[in-house]
């Protein structure tokens, strides 16, 4: 059990999670600038990008890189400084660190060492895309980037297709057309909104059915990063009707059903069973492979 009083001891070290603008520099908050100025060090996904941000706001705080390829080596170094009472900020290139960006591991490590983590509110592309999509916001599921390979992408969408929640994805301009095709194949002609160049001068929302967006995509040069907002299912599948079809099955039998009847790998079968039962994937894995 861990209880954190975020502001009880101002002399203790702290890791600040600081969101940065996703396009428009005016979206940075006064508090974020204050923190970036006052900390002893900023851990940045790309120091070159963050340096541009600091220069724009005339900040000179020292930078250190923290990204996907060096995060394990940096973890101990950053932890030791926080334990000594220093305050450190972590930033990504744009938006909220840890959301499809580096940061989760250092946050987890700091918490495990009973040190403080303070998260600042701020820019996030997925939520901007969701709210501007016109699709339901009462329940949503953020996925991030789908797998690159078509087969893996199709498996993930098959796993998600029974969710009634609005689905949120990130996608690059190089794969957006292929992703739209697989979405139509797996989820049908659902309503979709595409948001691109969010907060920038050329911000654009494109709203319509999967078929309409595919036709649009064939005639447009794709630029910028994309948020894909996809309507959740509006009806129950055969397996969803009435009592849950798997309720009489053990966890092992439930996973084996997907392996033997649906041809899924054990990894994907465990994922699907976890979605069905609405419990963490690690619990299914523990029962299936260990217990």
C-alpha cells in the first residue's frame, strides 16, 4: 500500500510529469513553465526538441535524455537524485509523458521507492480528438498505436470490436490508409472521426463512415500525426447476448476456447479472455500458465 501526500514536504525530492504542447506553444500552462524553470533537471524524450521549447520561453534548465532506448540505464541515476531531495521533470516531445511515450517505468520506479510523483494537467491529443469527434464521450477506450502488421492489427481490432466504448487510436500518415481499411474489414462501416494537426494552424477534423473516410483518404496527401476516433459497437454479438457464454467455463477452458475454436495464439487468447471477464491480463496469464 502506498499513500502519497504530494505537497506535505516541500524539501523532499519529487518527479514532476509535465505535459508539453502538441502543436501550439500557447497551450503550455503557467504552472508547467514554473516547474520547468525550478527543477534541477529535465529528463526529455528528445533533448533537441525540448531545447527548442526552453529557448522559446527563455528557460535554461539542464537537460538529460530519457527515451525508449536508454530508460533502464537512466532510471537509477534519476532515482538517486530524487532520493537526495532534488526535483526532476520528465517531458516527452509533445503531450503527456507515458501516454504512447516514455515515462511509465520511471514513474513506477519512483513510486516503488516511496518517493513523490506529481502530475501536471495539460495537452493530450487523444482527448482533444475525442471531444472534437462528435462521438460519445461517456465511455471510451484509449489504445494508442495499433500493430504495424496487418494480421496483428486485425487480431487487435477483433479483440476490441465488441466494446461499446468509443475507441481511440494514434496513427502515422504512412499507415493511416491501411489502418482505415482494416478497421472497415473488422468493425464494419462504423462512424469515424479523424483529427490531424491538432492545435496547429492546419488543424482538421474529418467525420463520416469508414467507407466515406476511405474514399477521402484515397484523394488526399497524408501529413501530420493522426488521432482516429471510432464508434463503439451499437449491438450485442451472438456471444454477448443473454448470460455471458463463458460463465460456466474455467479460465483455462475459456482461453483454450479461443485457441482451439478461433485459432488465436495463447497470448491473444489470454488478452481476449481478460477483455471478456473484465479483469487484468496478468491474472489470466497467472491462472493459465502458472496455477
